[in-house]
């Protein structure tokens, strides 16, 4: 059973950087494309960023382009999201999981609150 544990969230002022991490248990992390998504209060979960198993490319939601950077370390089985220049509208719970359809259970997420 794969477990996902997100961390690194917190309260920051707009513009302050934040780095999220996701630790993935199990031996198959390096086989899968991974992604970050987020869910704001009263809204549907939405895609933020994705990275293939090789780490050779990245893709982002328009809202994240130019400000966020997704990366992975297959040896350490970790996924990261560097959030530069966060805005109040980035306030949400952030989750990691396989990109696309996944049968992995969602983790608890990590709360990010950005104040103006």
C-alpha cells in the first residue's frame, strides 16, 4: 500500500517562498508520473503541476506557470513543489499523487495560506 505524506505548508505573506514536499512509501515511485493538485475551500480539486517518472519535463496549470516549480528525487522517493511569489488565491490544501487516474489513496495534504 503506497502512502503519501505531504509537508511544508504554512502561512506566508504574498511573495514569500514556500517549498512543499511529498514523501512516498513503497518501491514504485520512480515508475510513475507524479503531480501536485490543490483544493481551496468550496472548490473542486484542481491540477497544479506534473512531472513524468524521468523528471525530463514538467507541466503546469496556467495559474502556476512562471511561479511554481515541480521536481522529484527518485532515489529519495520525494516530490517537491517550490512556490515562488505565492498569491492569496493560492491558498488551498495541496496534495500529491500520481498524475492522471490513480488508485493510490490521497494523503492528508498540506495547508498553504497566503495573506496579502
